[in-house]
C-alpha cells in the first residue's frame, strides 16, 4: 500500500538566507552588518572592492590654483573698495593732542568727509596737511616706515599720514578777524560767542587783527591756551592763514571710542550773524602777503 502522506513544508528562512547568518566576528574578512543608523567602523568597500574613502577624487593642482586666485580676487576687491571709500567718501583720523579740547580729546577718532570748498563754512572742524613748520615730527624708518608707506600706497592710510592737524575754521577768505586780547573776538565786526569753548575760556589772549587772504582760512583750536594755530604762525608765507589746498576734509563725528560717539555739528551756529566777506579785501590781502616784505612778522593787518 502506497504511503499517501504529503511532505511537510516548513515556512521560514532558509539556512542559505544571508539575513539569518550570524554576524562575522571582529577580525573577519567582511564588514559588520549593522543597522542603517549605525555606520560601520571601517570604510565600506564598493562593488569593485575599492574602499569608498580611497576612491574620492583628490583636488587637482589647477583647482587649488583656482581657489587661491579666487581668494586673491576677494582681497583685491576689498582693498579697492576700502581705497575708494577713503579716497572719495570718508576717512578716519586720530586726534594726536589736546588742542581741540573739550570738543575732541587725545585718542578720539573722527570721521572726515572729503573736502569740497563749496561746503566749507565758519565753525567747521577741518583736518589739514601741515602747511609748513606747524608740526615738529619725523617720519618712521625701517620696518615701521616701510609698513606705513605700504598702507599709504594701498590707501589704508592717507598721504602725509602723521603730518595732519585739526582745527576749527574761524575766518573765511576776505573775513576780518580781530581779537583784542581781553576776551573779545569779532568776525566782520560781529562779536562771536563760542559755546564749544570751556566756560570761562578766553577766545584769545593773543591779540591780532587780520584779513584772511583769498584761497585761505583762519583756523584756531578750541583749547585756545594750548593750541599752536593760525595765531602763532604769522611769520609764514600766508601770515598764519591756512591754504585751502591743504585742507583734507571736514570732521563730521566721533567714531571711537564709543563712549565719545557723536556728531560734530553745531559749530556754524556761533557765526550765523556774521555778514559775508568782502571779496576785494581777500584779493588785496593775498597780494599784500605776496608782495610786502615789510609786513610785521608776515602778518597783514586790516586797515
């Protein structure tokens, strides 16, 4: 009699199923089979048996040069932008002395807009190049000198750096500026009251009576007792007046330190009642400065 029993089929994973294989022990020839969330400790080999980490493309010499060139272009653009701003828009200058106290103190940094003669007014604070013998300074030498020259060449520092002064404009071309030496200061006959001076400070204990030459301005520091300004350079070629060609720009505000942050506006208010200057007087004074060798101490006094 034939046995009719059917073979029993066991459903489940085959012994040959790789998923049921025991994980290889550490030190085996194949990487561990780990859950997807846990990366293997060793680089996984690709189909060709090459490690993926070793098969990543290495940067070529040309790509490295391209990156270096891109970095250099960025540096050049930044320097060019800085030079443009400093040349045509604004520069910063550090106050080197106490001659403008209390408005500005030693160490303050001021933002200076580039000079435009049409915008210059009495009461403005100007930065200017030394017109000659106003400063007793020497240029740095050696490494410091070379570094300064390089900074000037790329316009990070202004030309003539270290040879700049800062004062307030008191008289414009043609103005008659008079100090009686006893606390009185007039411009074109109008008494000037200067709120930016320390209370009790005399406008000038040094008497003078001048007509500002054409193309020049008369400048004085706010710290009148400690400022070697136009009053003390009357023996130079312009009788103490500052040539407009030496003006770098107008100081608009203090940018450092933050505790001194603020604008430098308001100086013009002290001169709002001063009438316009006589252009003929400025021309006559300029000619007198150029021709009269007998002018006392190089200063032309108003008639």
